[in-house]
C-alpha cells in the first residue's frame, strides 16, 4: 500500500495550502519563521522533495522568502496596490504630486533616473506616435524599501520636451505631466495595455525574482485634448510585489 508521501502529484499542494492559509489568516505573521523541512517532512509524512516543491510554490506566490542566517520566513514586504485610474487623475499632478505617491503613501522610496535627448525611438514607438522625430528618453528604476519593484522607459517627442524640465532628472512638482500641461499639452486621455509574462534572465536577476514569478508589462500611451500622443511609457513590474486595481463607474 503506498505511503502517505506517495499519494500522487497533489501532495505538495496540500502542504502549500496549509501554510498559505496560516499566512493569509495572520497565524503566521510577516517575518515569522516557517517550520523547517525536517519538521514538515515528519508532520506530513512527506519526502524532502515534496516539501521543497511546496515551499517553492509559496516563494513563487511571493508569500515566503529565504533569508541568509535565518531560514525561510513569511515575507514582510507589503504588496503595492496600484490604483490605475485614480493615480492618473489630473487632480494628482495639478496639485504638484507624483503619481507614484498615490501608490506608496509614506513608504520609503527612491528613483534612479537617466535622461537622454535626441534619441531614435524604437520602431513600435514610431508606429504609435506616427512620427520618426527624435525623442527624449527617460529611463527610471523605482525602489521601495530598497527593493527594486519597477522599471520604466518613457518616450516624449523632442518638439515637446525641448527647453522644459522633462529633459531633467528632476521634472519638478507634479512630474512630467505637469510640465506638459504648462506648454498646453496636458494629458487628457490614457490607454494602458497590461500583460503578464515570464521575466528575462536579466530581469529575474535585477528584481531578485523566485523561479516561476512573472512580471507585469504595462504599455501606457498618453494623448492631449487634440489626440496628439505626448508619451509612450513601457513599464515592467515585479508581479509578486504588485496588485493592479481598476475602479470605474458602469
């Protein structure tokens, strides 16, 4: 008769389900240590490979992490809730706030910015903007509590960016959209396309992703009141760190 540890491929899921329930209920608090492999093996009469498969599943969900010298713990990093509609409201940047402030409130953060003027845009940007004019390219890396959680690359036509703070690392209160408003090209319409995919090896290393963890790729296009496209922004988000929220009226 097969042992309990040999009852089919779902055995690791049962172990993962038990631990997940304890984490989500708060029984296992953020930062607390997960029972060791030997304890889980004995209590569940499971093979080591089965226990490790269960733990790998929880890592991929962003619920646990391995900490050197500590072992496996419940992940203490709070996911970031990204309210896609509210964060792009003109009320945010007209008030001098960054749209990132909507996501993070008072959590410690920093941004690394690299700006290049008069660059050739990728073919997909040329097609979207309907122009092959040179671009101002703004590349950003966003860190929260010293964890890389998002990268973003924006393209703005140089005919709009030239002579404005859009070409500077610090665009000032309200960010780039406030600067576009000052020259009569305030974003009036946004379109975002979201897809989930597996990360490239470089992205997995940069974000410190566990195996099996996806990233969100978001393409945002901003247009002014005359339907002129003023920005194309391609973002890559750590899928284990974000909750994408959409609230709108029927």
